[in-house]
């Protein structure tokens, strides 16, 4: 069974993001937001022999196949966004390390950067004006 933690927005208490660690062989549940998510669910389950970390938030969804399982499990169990960020900043894109706070998609200003017409990274600015890379 997956280990998950839901992080709440420090401004409005809405869900800022959900981080889940799925064990080796455990399928990631299908998403219900459309065709793109169906493709992503297939991708999420394409390496069942590895543990997977799934991040769901209004800023974007991502599944990663590489993580330090023991450290990630400890950080998730403690609901420690700072520790997750230290492992990989993409584990908690909704968390601002300078504020030490999580924010839902309503409170981030985001934009995509492109390099020669191809997506390069998603950046964001938290309510306090701190800018960071959210995903690449």
C-alpha cells in the first residue's frame, strides 16, 4: 500500500499537493482528468519493478522512478516538506523553501520556459514573490 502525505496551503488550507510513494510492483491508480492523464498513468506503471514517487498538485503531476526510498519514506511519514525538498526539489513543487510554506495552485504565479521551441522548465513565484524552478 502506498504511503502518502497531503500538504495544505498555508494561505487557504486547500490541498497544495499530495506526495505518494508506491512500492515495487504496486500499480499507480488511474487518474481521471482526461486523455493525457491516461497516457501518464500508463507511463506511471511502465516500470513496476521499481518504487515510484508520485506528486499531484495544481502546479503539475509527475511520477519519478528514482529516489532514496528510505529517506523519502521517513520524510513522507513525518510530513516534512523541507526534507523532501532536500532530496529533490521536484518532490514538493508547491513548497517554497524561502518561506518554509506550501501553497496551492491559486497562490502561485507560474510560467513555462522553452528552449528552441521545446519545453525546458516550469517556474513559479510564491505569494511572497520568491521565484523557483518547479519542474524541468
